C-alpha cells in the first residue's frame, strides 16, 4: 500500500490509441463527438488561473448506456475519461493533463421522478441546481445546497460541494441518497437503495461523493429534498470586527438557533458589494443571515440572534420576512464573487477555500488578514462562518510573475495555517489539480495510502480523470 | 473485480499459527490476554439466535499503540482480528467463525477532549453512549444518537447505528467527524481533520463508519455533539390503525416540523409495554413523540402535530414538557425490546430491521402484519417511522426447529418485501453474519464487486473480522 502516486497515473496514451478511440466513438456518436479546438478548450479549466488543458475530444451522451459505451471504448484503448458538468469547478477538475475524452452530460438533464412524500427526487447529472429548483417549485419542496454558481448536480456531487446554507442543510455528502455510476470497466453500479438510511455494507454513496470523477462517472442521482419553509426571515448585521462576527456566530450555533445561513463579509468585501450592487452598506465586517421555519419561529430566531449580536457589540440587526427585501440583500451576497472585480478590473482570481474548527475561525481570519496586508494583495473575504469555512478572492494580474508567485506563496501559508488549526485545505471546492500537493500534510501517509489503494482497486488502468486527487 | 467471496476470506489459520500469535501476545499483554472458555464465549454472539462462535483469545488493550501491536502480531501469523465493544450487536458481528483474537476495547474508554464551542468531542472507542452523556451533562451538550442499548461508541460507529432520534439528528454516518483506525497492516490512519466539512479527497470517515471492523479497528473518534435543547416536549398519540400512524408521520415531516423522535408501536407492542412497565395505555397502534427546541417552539410543534393527528383519526395527543412524565413514557418505549419477553417467557428473539421509503411504510407494515398472522408467530412491531425503519421482535422457541425454520422464512419474505419497495435489509443493525446473503439482491453485482475490491485493497490478507459483510 505504498506505491508512489506516479504509478497510479498511466502515461499519456499513444496518439494512435487516441485516434482509434475517437474513431470508434465517432462511429457511435456522429456529430455528438466534437474535436474542434474551441469546444475542447471550453471543456478544460476556464474559471481560474489554472492552465487550460483541453481533452482530445468531447462527447455528448444522452443516456447512462451511452456513457457505458464511451467508458468501454476508452478503457479498451487506455484513454482517459474526464466527466464534465457545468464547468464551474475551481481547481482544474475538468482539465485533461493527459488528453482523453471529456464526457459532457449537459444533455442528461432530466428530472426522472419526484417523490414528495419521501422528500427525494431522481435526476440525471447534467441538470443544474437552479433548473432543478425551478422544476420543483410548485411541489412544496426544494433542493437546498447552494454553492452560488449554477453548477450541475453531478458536478456538485463529484466535488462534495456545499455553500451558504450548509450550516443548516449539510453538504452534498448529507443530501445524496443514492447514485448510479459507470465504473472504470463500464459497468453500471447502483450505490444504495432509496431508503432514508441503511447499514447494508460499505458506504459507496459517500465514497463517490467527492471523488471528482476519479472512481467512476455519475449518471443518475437520488437526492434528498427539503420542504419549502413556511416563513423565511433574513437580514444583515454590522460588527466592529471579524472577531466579533465569529464569536456571535459561535454563540448562535451553540444556542441551538437553527440558522439557515450565516455569512461573513469583511469590510473590503462589503465595499466591493456596495460598488457592484449599488448598495450603501456600512463598510465594516458584517454577517448576512437567514432563518427558516414557522412565522413565529423565524421571528423568535431573528430576535434571539439580535440579542446575541448585541452582546458582541454588533447591530443593529435589521431583518425582514419580505421576500423582495431579502432577495435584494442576498443577491448582494451571491454577487460577492463578481463584485470583487470592481476592486481590480481586469484581474484574474485565485480562490482559496480553507475550513477550520469554528473555535479557531476568528484567529485564522485575523492572521490571514495580517498576511494579506503584509503581502500587498487585494483579497476580500467571505465566510460560511457557521461551518468555519472562508474564501479569499485573490485579485491577481496573471501576466505579472511576481504577483502570481506572491499569491501562490500566500495560499501555501494559508493552507499551512489552517492545517495547524486542525483544518482542511478545501472545505468545499475539492482537490482537483490545485490541492493535490496538500493531501499528504493534511491526511498523513496511511490515509493517503488507503485512498491510493482504493483508486487502484476501482480503476486499475488509471483512466478515470487522471491527474486529480491522488493520481 | 469479480472474484468469488470465498477468495476474500482466508482459511481457518493452522493451530500452530494461532498458538504462536497467542504466545507472542501473552508476552506483551500478560494477564490482559485471556483464553478461558467463559470469557471467549462472552466475546462471541450472545444476544440473538445466531450461534456462539468464540475467538481463540481475548485481549484488553489500553492504547491505540497496543491495538497496533495486536494487529501486527496477528497479521504476521495470518490470524483473524475481531474488534469488540459492548457486545450488543444483533447480527453476529463479534463472532469468530475462523477463530482468532478478539480485541476488547473496554479499557479504552476515556473522553480525550470536549470542544464545546465546536460542538465536538474526542473519545476512545470503548466508552458507552450513556457514560459519554453522563460525562458531558454539565457542559450544555450531548451526543444524540440513541440505539436503545448502552452500546459502545466504537461499536455504534462500526455498525452505522441510529435509533429513535435519527429522524432529527441523523445516524452515526452524520455524527462522526473523524476516526483513528488501526489498518490491517498495523498502521495508525487518521481519516479526517476536525473541521466541520471538507472536500479533501475520498471520504475515508464514511467508509469506516459501517464497515464493522472488516477494514480496520477504530481506536479514536471525533464525534459531533448537539446543544442540549432549552425545552423538550413529549407525548403519546393513539391511532385507529398503523396506516393512520404512518400517514400522520409523513405529514408531520413534510410539514417541516423538526420532530426529534416519532416512534410507532403496534397494538401488540403496546400490550407488552403495558405488562412490562405497568402502564395502562390503550392497546391500539400508537405514536410516541418528542420535540426539541425553545419553550415556544416545542409548544407550537406539539400543537401542530396534534392537529395533524386529528386529520388521520388519531388522538387525543397528550403531551407534556414535565421531565418525569416524559421519562416515564419514554422508558416504556426504551423497554420495548425487554417487554416482548412478557408475551412469551423463555423465548429467544430473532430481530428484524428493514427500512423502506416512508411513502411505502404503511403498506410494508400492513403486508408484514398479515404475514405474521398467517405464520402464527408472536412478533410485536416498533418503528422509527420518520425514517421508514421498523423492527419486529420474533419470539421463538429456538429448540423447536419448525419454529426456527418458519421464523427464518418469514424474515426472508420480509427482506424481499422491503427490497421490492426500494428498501434495505438493514436500516441500522448492520450486516454481520446474518444479512450477508441479502447483499447481492440489495446492491447488485457491480456494487458488491466494488465492496469486495475495497476489502481486498485495504485488507489483502483478509484478517479483519472475516466472515462479515462481503468476505
């Protein structure tokens, strides 16, 4: 169990093997297989500073059986397979460092069943979260995980994503009941039954959630749904410091207030949001909050939070149950990522994603802010503070090698700081290519060996999204 | 990936190998290694009708390093290792069908840290849930998972157990943040950081939860805790039928009422509880409920439930926030298993554990009750109705082969019925020896192949609790 990582990744396939695989796939898929440079580049990383590494071809299957066909052809020729959802991932997950075939599931975007009584639904992987919620709207249920971007559900599952309301509804790990997965040998595997819980063997569902396409291709998902709350209240609360924000968040959660969202914005991020969304919020650290429940319940929660905020010098807490006002505030939060560009037009972003135990959050953010100041980087902060997860948006001129170097060094220090506090290098974005180098420090050799042994066991040829996570 | 199951289990080790391992362990552990027949038999299955298969020796380690020593000695001699917690498992998990060394972690029962701000704690595997909650009592937090029995937390994790309040707090899968595990080669593996969430690679934590000692020995656990609710209300509600109970439960959950416990007892189970706990409940199907929240919140929840019950012909719903009254009612529920013996003194029990989507629960219970009646078996029902999970307690004279045969056949039909409804053969008890035969029908060949490949990858010698789950 201690083979080096390189042994797990095959070499780049020979050009003839790629040609043969593409010929075989073209015979099956016709013009649903595309090799134009533009389309191939669109199917590699386009979101962040990570290099664009296009696949050799892109195929658009319409059924699970077609995905099986693609994987079987690629396996026969030892050609890599890279699953592709909406392309919104941030760590180079969709890049093809060894070439290969990108499987774009955009045409597998149907809702197959909604079981409102069971609070679950069965869907194809290409549907996005907004499209799913639009579909569900009239049935009194919704899918709560909200990473901001309108990602595909297959991709969200593959990266174990979460977002602003994970503090109440959990992450993708908590909201997937079962998956259908095309394995590396082209078999169709079902990971679990639709029962709400089970103790029937190894948890294959959770093994696939977060495996980023390295163990198989997700072709069908059974997801948990939540009832649309009777009432929602939301609001914003200014604080004198990030430390006060964090302490108020800890107290809120410890008090058992079932807050649905509790988001930190630092002063710089508030300034960016003001500029982008034409608001006039006080430019001070701030919590954005949302409460879900009954009319009486959300009032009680909102009032209790207001009292807690006051204990830490925060407030006034302005909250409302009026949808249009809530939407206006939360739109500002959702546009936080875009708003950053107003701080430095033309810059590219290097996103960060550490997560620490909540008791260490204030300290981790404070040290990080000092580091930003010393590094002369523009980098506003947003945080899913109820989970101890925060993001910096490093605004970088990627044509300036000194800036890129400084930003990378800053990110290294940030990850080291989080690991020293018993945190993780990625709370929700995933490993992809960008975080592989931190896994040994985070997990230690025995755990990394176990991950590699699992990868070898389930993908002995090493064709499933090579160059990601452990291989 | 299609080796037969037998290939995964080694043959029973040669007597000399066992002797050599025991000699090496005796040199290290002295009188903390025991080979007396009585102690060995206590460390095999003693709870149900499954045969008692004692190990060759029992060792009582005090540290993770000692567990590593034991596993290394056993690995060197190809001798099986069987982890042992409180011995309350129901499917023969602690049996030693090939002999070997039972690792009893009763002396590893310390609380290593409580992080109240983070709502987590770090513990050793041998502490029981009652002892842990006793320890936590003054800190405003508790560990919510409650399987009834005072099981060890290591064992609860190994079987992915849940129990009466999983409907609100989830199962062990949802409440373990990280584990330290001694691997099959004797390494000490840490599965995750203490951060509340992470996307850093394969979910080893969830892979170990529910793996029943077949992939490693759990030697340390970081568990999520919940804040002790400000108020608790509870009560019981009679219904005209099991169907009405199930429909009221569905409506309650769909309405978003965050019920903490919602337990079904059928009329026969109510009779048993009346006899055992000296109560005079109406002998009709009944729901036992508990609500956690603020004073205002639990009142609102209780009243809303009362209204829902009325819609389905149930009620009156008598509820109280007075602890002594709640305790009296819930003691009756907790004593349900023991109370069954009043229905047939001297009988042994065959427990069942299917779980189906909640929309199918009423139908599944109704068909099962008809089957009980036709089979002439005494078998009261309790159900974690919010999760679609229910148990029958088959009261059997195990000296009567006809009865045993009839009970086994009944259980087969029950599992088939649940699987046909997209359910599982085990909601919370685990696979052990008793449920292995159902895994192919439940999961299909590709998933079972994947489980076997993982088993082989992480335990190539097949020494970790052989004869359970897939090997």
